[in-house]
C-alpha cells in the first residue's frame, strides 16, 4: 500500500507542489521545490531565507526561514520578497491536496476530529530548531481550532539531519505505541536549544520516555528498533520527498502551502480561507 501511494505522489505530487508552492526565481532549496535543480540530498544547497509560497490563486510571503536539506549551516531569518503571477491550481490538483490527509482514527501522530474540514499536515525533523520553535510556541496556540472540530493536525517525519533525527522520530513513535506520542513530541521540543541540532543519543531518548511517564520502558526500548515503526517513518519521508518537501518545517493547510515557522495568525488566516472554500 505504501509503495502504491508513493508512486502516485511521485507522479502527481511533484508537479502539484511545484505549481502550488514555488515561484520561478526563488532559491531552489530554500523551500519545497520539485524542479529537478542541480542540488540534491547529497549536494550542498543554499540556506537562504524562506521562499515565497502560494495557495491556489495568490502568492504569500514567508516571514521566517525553514531548515533546509541536507544539514549544513543554520539558515538565516531574512524575509523573502513578494512575488506575483502565481500559477493557478486546477480542480484536480486541489483535490489531490485535499486527499493527502490520512484521517485515520487510530493514528498516534494526529490529533483532532477525523472529519474536520481543515487538516494541517506538518513535515518536520525533531532536530530542526525551527520545528521546535513552532512546536513550542505556535502549535499550542492553535489548540482551540482542534478542540472545536475545525482543524485536524497530522505530523509527518521528514528526516534531514541524519541517524539521530531518525532515532528521535522512532522514539516518538515508540511512545505513541503506548498512547504518549504527543507528550514525547512536546518534551523533545521543550528541551530543544534555540539554534543548532541537539545531540540525541539513545540514553537521552530513554530519559525523555522516563520523564513523561511512559508506562512500559522495556517495550519502549524494544520499539526503538521496530522494523514496522521504521517502515512507517520512511513512508512519511518518501511522501515528503516525492512532494518536493526539502525544508522543515513545511505545512499544508488543506491546499495552502506554508514554509517555515510561520506565526499563529498566518495559520489562522489560512484556516479561515480554506474553511470558506470547503463550506457551502
């Protein structure tokens, strides 16, 4: 099932995210782009300011910088210039984005009503400082939209910073096996430094589990090496890569793409826009 989904995303999603999220003259690796540029995961992309992102019809401008793939220097927080002439999204492309949310009732990486009219998907790396900042400051401020049934939030792993990022993502999933995914998520981001990529040795991951009260620590440690959890993590990464997501954090608010640790009001505006689009 994951293989089929990845193929579909690779065939359709790259073009879709290109038309929905990029503008022609921006730096290729400052935001998601499925443009076939010269730099790739093995290259040394720029870490420039965040690239402008667009929804179906109108360009928007990032206020903060995402972390880019692969790890090099920390990016700056310079604002990108406004752009015009955004491509128009077709009904088919819009529907593709609306179908990306999984809406699974037992998904430990999600919170909110499965039938919520707006879904925010976040592609993030647990060792990304901008992801941590957004997770600490902005995501909790949007909780009222989750509580009232307007928004569902779905987290996706987009690993950019190597094996310790993978290990942390697996640790959060291991906590999720015992119903404590979001407690672990919050603990990791609460402890993150303001800049740089924190070391995440195994003993530290175990320490987070103990601190938040994961009930069965032996099971938690065993799940750190779970092939099933790794497969699910890698499926998230394959989806993100096929969509051209090369920066973290990157968000989809239904069909509105946002790159970087954008402030609360930007998300509220995107939610309001998408809510108006899906409600009669």
